[in-house]
């Protein structure tokens, strides 16, 4: 392989008592996959899969997990339910337009269908529970307050109007609502049949999830990270702090001193004991982090293809992180070359030794074997792609003295042989304009100007 320039980046000074990382305890593929959420109930985790339905996982053993029960939501696409909550011997699965599936879990290994609750015009997203009352967030259709006195047949008590309710958090006489771009809504629910909105407070971004600890309320606000509010007076929440995470914050959970965030490209841990949100730990696992839950110092992470369990702790040895885990090259001509970069970071307290590097393709070149990276520093490594053979996929495996990740992989992709990719001439097209008046849009209309087409979908 070619020798290349290696650029060392000196990072922050690393403090032993404030490790910026997490230890991976276990990582498992589950029976049903494309994991969307995680709800902890005693010794079990309820983890919905986009394909195949619910996994009920035994988490009682410290280093292993096992699927002990499954539920396929008949009538829903691919058996998919987006989130679950438990109450007594029942679990309630929120399936958006598919309604709420009520499931008897008294036999955890054999969950059985009981009933479906919901109106066809509602999109049931997430639920919370207080006593025998359930609170269902249904986006533009509000928050449905529901009695679970008879768990087999839920009964609607009242509807709280919202703009785009994603999640709720009830406590005592108040309900806190994450209402999308409208921010934080606080509702007096002392009379469940007649709920009263008492405050509406803007957030830094679009409110997706929330958690209350003492007088503090924490909100996942998408691309703007996490907001922290003082809600000691629910009629007048006071903004305290924002921490802008590296990705897109969708779910939050925590303990009495830490907040854990599912941030799409990593798991991040924030501290708040000083009244300010500060980064305390993170782990870029390379997975698509959809949701997290936290019990004491253990974090459970649903990452699309993997269910991981991590522990927040001081890292006394070397600890490796790489970013990104995937590198995509544009179209490169034969015998030409393109370069990209990735970063290796040592978030431990001992020197990180890169002992060996293995690869799968001769068309990708780099040289960083036998490196030593000091604690709290990082190294930027260049990888070059020259398409001299038909190889277009490279898997680089880095072997180090990291105790919980002795090997870690980076995937690089070159000239895709089966279709268009960046760098190819744009084909002609004809797209109808559907939301505004006007004629169809074609390639000629753009006149060679830079153009970005954004197609967005979400689970």
C-alpha cells in the first residue's frame, strides 16, 4: 500500500474522572429487525422491529440477551408497531394508522392479542401512563387521554388539541407534551375529563421526546440536540440550556444525573447536575441509533440492525472511536484517484495501539498500521481510491488494544457498477409539480445550476 500523509489532530485534554466514552457490554441481532424503539419493563425490553414485529428480550443477565417472546401485529404492514408501553399484565403497541394493539403479556413467552383501540384518522405515535390512564400522542390529532380501568377495552376520556404531538410525560396533575415545531406544551390534567393547556413554550428545534427529572425537563429537539427547562412553575417553564448534539436527537432517557440521547449516528450522554448540559460520554457504534433507554448506568440502544447494551463508566484503558464508519467515493475514472478521510480517536486513559490493519481490496490505499494515539487525541487518516480493478467495496478492519472493541471496521464504496452515482451525467427527467401551480420540471429547466433534490421519509 502507498504511504500517505497522516495528519494528527490534537484533541481535548482527557480527564480520568470524565471519560468521554461508553463501554459496549453486548451487541445482538434480534429475530425481528429494523429496530425502531426500546421500552424497559422490569427484566424485559420491548423492542419493535420494522420487519416482523415485536421482540420481547430478557435483559436480566449482565452480558447476554435472549428473545423470549414475539408478537406480529396482524393487519399492520410487516407486523410493524412503532413503540410499546406496558401497564400491569398488558402491553400497548402504537401503530400509527394501524391503531393501538392491546396485548396480554401475563405469559411473557406467549403474548396474545386482546383488542385494537383507535380511530382511523389518528396516527398513534408514543404513549405514556399514569395510574390507570394512558396518554396517546397522535400528531396533528392531539393527545388522546384514555382510561385503562378495563385493559381489554380502552375508553377515551378527552382529547388535548396539538399541532404535532410526538410524545408525552405525565406527572401528578400535569402532562408535558413534545409538540414538534410548536415546542413544549404543559397541560393541567387534575380533571382528566377537562384538561387545560396552561403554557406553551418554544424549543430550539422540533420537539420529539421528553423526560422529567425533579424540576428539570429535557427535550429531544431533532437537529438542534437537547433542550433543558426548569418547570418548577409549570405555568412558566424557563429555558436553561441547550446542547447541540452531533446528529439528530429523537429520544431521551436518563437517571438522576445523566441524560442519554439517541442521536442517529451515535449514543450521547449528557450531564446536568450543574444546571447546564455538558457532554459526558458518547459511542459512535456505526449503527443507526433509533431509540435509547437507561436503567442506572446501563444504556439500551435500538440501532436498526443491532440491539446494544452499553455501560457509562470511566474508561481506564485505551478506547477507540472512529468516524465515519462508512465512506462513499464519487465516480472515479480508471487510473485516476480520489481521497477521503476518517478519524481515529482515543477516548481512553492509556495509549491506543493500532496493532494491525486488514483489508479486502487493492483499489483502496492507506497506511496507519502500528500507530500509537495518546489519550484524548485523534488522528485523521487518508484513504485513497484508484479503480484499477473491478473492486468497488473495501472493508478495513482495525485491530487495537481496546478491551471491548479489539477490532472495528470501516466500509468504503467506490464505483457502483449497478446504477448511477455522484459524478455521473444527470439523465433527463420530467417531474410534476404537485404542491404548487406550475408546469412539470425537467433537466433543461435547471440550466446547469447546482440542484439538490431532497426525498425524506421516516419511520
